[in-house]
């Protein structure tokens, strides 16, 4: 004998849909930086977006190529102003990436999340 689980309609008439994921991981963005020894190095930044609003999440998905281009511009600009041997200014980087997100999507509501910022 198998036990049956009551359906959502039998349990009170409420249809419980699975919550939709609001986080989207984006490809790593890189920029050229001068290393401590004077040679070229790479600054890589792992990014993600948390977009709770469904309409804005759709817009962010559709604007993914524009977002990546805007992020690449910001990361390269920050990388080129980072002094050799110094750590990048992550707070300034985050502020500029968030501003690029808002400008690209046309409004605020998408929160930029930073993973790892690394210079190698």
C-alpha cells in the first residue's frame, strides 16, 4: 500500500508554485593591469546579479551582452588605474559596476554581487 499525498487544491485550494531563482551568475570579466614586476597581469572579477523583480530579471537576461560589455569597460578602466603592486579598489569597482548595471537596465532594482577579485 502506498500513501498518497494530497494535492495542492485538496489541501486548501492554493497552488504553490516553486520559487523562481533570482540569482544569475555572469561570466568572469578580465582587464589588463601592470603587475608589481612591471610586466602585464590580469585582473579577473567574478560577477552575479540578484534581480527579485521578474520583469527586470527578464530585461537583465535580454540585456546580458550589453551588461557584459559595460562590465568589461568598467573593469578595464579600474585595472588601468590600479598602481603596480597595489590591490584594486574593490569598493570603487563595485560602485562603478552597480552604476553600469543601473544605466544598462534603465533603472535600479538589480543588485550586483561580486565573487572574487584577483590580480595574477
